[in-house]
C-alpha cells in the first residue's frame, strides 16, 4: 500500500524508519543539557539500584539504556561538530581525522552497549513474564 502525502512526493514506496533511526533522530533533536541529564541520570539510576538492590539487574539495564542514549547523542553531536569545520588553521587535517575516527569508535561502542542492554532487558522482561505464566 502506497500513501502519497503531497503531490511533490515520489510515487515509489518509502522506506520504513528503523528503531535505530528513530532513536538517533530523537537524540539529535535534544539539547546538550537534556543529553547530559539522560547520560548522568542513567548512570545514577544504574549505580543506585546496583548498590541498594543487589540482584535486581533489570532496572540496572534501564539505567544503562538511558545513559547510552544520552552519551550516544553527546558523542554524535561532537562528531558532527568535529567534521563540519573547515581545515585546521595549520592546513593539516590529520589530527581532525584521528579525532573523528576516535569519536566514531566511541559512538559505536556506546551503541553496542546500549543495544546489548536493551536486548537483555527485553529478554529479562519476557523471561519474567513467561516464568509467572508457565507456573
């Protein structure tokens, strides 16, 4: 089924946005302060629950996912700002390219941690629900 929203849209099918694209767009629309609150709040939540309620790992995973969202947004913004500038004043682009490479690795690592925490959270929630349903 094709839906054309305006006469200027192409008649071809539109690709469906993925969960990752939606989350990336949401992180990119946040202000710097909001991303910092997401990152710090997630760390505080995860650490607080891990210390006060040992063995409750599902809420800790929520904190890790929250923190990963904020940290990914911060690093993504830094990467965009790093790559959007012109040449270095000295004309050398090697330090900028190295910084961009490092930021890409950090952003990817944060994404992997966030995805793993989200997957474990879903599996844990399913296991908790299924365990009580089967019993």
